């Protein structure tokens, strides 16, 4: 597994078919070359029990009190014979059927701890309860989750409270709870005391009550109570202008379709919502914008909201939420560098095993990225340049003798130390 993980990291975007060629010039943990058939056998041998044990051990390495970013992505597949390959909302706009992949990523440690393969037609909001059940079975203890609004539902928030988990989640501004608080500050939020120059936006927070409910199937009743929640509301003038411009472009398009007679069936509701339309034999079609509807649509532009049952400060909440882009970058590494944008395996066991080995490779890559960031090495190297710098070190192996390492330069020694790795012994 480690040998394949090393190959995936060092050979950017290359297929495992090329492993034998790479093997001839690289020292690796496995003692011999790995053919395509051998790698398929390895993938098929990885059990669900083994993966869960690994996740449990990996989770114990997490940092205390860190938030874990949770998100999903779609992976296109050429094989429609796999039971979880379905047509769904493809996040890469790929026309192929897909599987979905859920990933849990530590914001402070910079390491992934858990992943799960999902059917391609499963929406984000439906995945959270299974995640919570897995976290409980893995005995992860006190977990803090940060999620985007695709995971929001009243049922999911109730489940998070029920599990005594801390969370930070984005919420639609159109929600009744958000609208109620937004209406209180809509005209007053843009004051100097609420302005943050670092992020160039206005922020306001308030403590609200969440109407908690829990259904108890065994007793056949529902517990109802209230829970404390912090609602953070933000206003960004640049986003407001961006949304307004986009909205006006849409209105221009709708008006053009109406005046030219090229109406589209899918836009009929929009025509009726934003325009009063009349037509006479003499004057032809007359279009009058419905300003009340337009004003109502524009009133929330530039606003967005975050909910948390722990983080009181709106800027800390914003920073924590923005750090979740680590998981987006992790998905990028999986799809691009680790060659997982499209999968061509034909069996469930091979796919599951290959995903696990790619996950192991992602742990190494994530650690490397974190160390490079901490040591400011990205000011000097790209990740590929740093790997290339160390990849040229030679090793000599003679039967009956210990492995000998070739010359290591001072610069290479410093790189090893910066990465928290003891430089190889030189003889």
C-alpha cells in the first residue's frame, strides 16, 4: 500500500500501469514490482473492517478542539455496472455517471481522518446522519464539524444537538430564523462598529433559540425544547454589487426573450414574477417591470449567515468557516495529482480498496503541504519541485550488504529537517 501511495504522490497524474517502470528507479517499502493484476488483488483484499480500524486509529491523532471540515465531491466513472454509480448532480459538470465521496478533514492538523463512498444520486443533506453514526461507532468523542449549507436541514441540526456535537454551518438567508434576525439589523448592520477591515465586510451576531425536537420511536413520543444557538449575519458590499449585476443580466435576458417573442417554457414563472405583460393588436406587446418583486429579490443581496452552537464571535466563525477550503483542496489533490477524477475499475471491491490507498496517499500529501506551509517553503518551491529535489538522491543495494545512501547536499538535509524528517544516513 505504501509503495503504491509513494508512486501516486511522486508520479503526478500517472496510471498504476506505469508502476513497474517507476519501480526500477526507486527504493520503496515493498520488495518487488507491483503489476496491474497484483495491485487489483491488493485493492480487493482491503476489508471494510480494516478500514474502520484504520479510521479509528487515525482519529486518535487529531488535535484537541479543532474543527473538522465535512464535504462531498463527485467522481465520474466509466463503469455503470457498479451499484453505486448513478447519475446525479456532478460537481465537475461531467456528463458521466458518478459516485460521491465524503471526506472529513482537520482544520488545525491539516490531515484527513475519514472518507466514505456514496451512491452518485445521494444529496449532501442525506449523508450527515450516517456520518454521525460512524463517528459514534469509531469512538471519536468530542467532535466539531464545519459544513456548508448543502448539509443544512432542521432534522440534521436536531441530530447534531442530540449527539452533543459542536458545529458551524452555513445557512440560507431565506430561512425564517435568519430572516427574523436579518430584518432587525438589515438597515443598521452597515455601521463602523460592525466593520472588519481584514475581510472588508460588516458582521453582527445574536444569540437565538433553536426549536429542538427529538422523536423517540420506542416510546412513540417527541421531545420538544429550545437550544441556544449563535446566529452570525454578514454583509459584503462587493458581493451585493456582484449579485445585483447578475440579477440585472437575468432580467435583461428575460425582457429580450419577451420582446422578441422567443419565450422559453422554463422561464415562464420568472416572466410572471418580474414583469406585467400585456399585448394589443395595435400596440403589440407591452412589458412593465414589477418593481415590488425586483426590490424584494434584491433586498438580501450581499448578506450571508452562519450558525453555531459554540462560536460566539462572528469573525472567528468566519475564519473557521473559510478554513474549510482545505477539504476542497484535498478533493483537488485526489482528483488531479492522485488521478481520481475518473475511475475505470469494474468491481466494487477493487474500487473500495483503490479509494483507501489513495486516501493513504492523501494523508502523506496533506502532511507535506502542512509542513511546507508552516515552514514557508512554498515561497521557494512548489510541491513537485520539492519532491524532485529529494527524488534525485541515489541509493545503492548490494546482495548481503546494507543499503547505502548516496551524497545528500546541505540544502537537501535542511529540507528533510524542515519537513520533520531525519535526513538519511550518508556513508
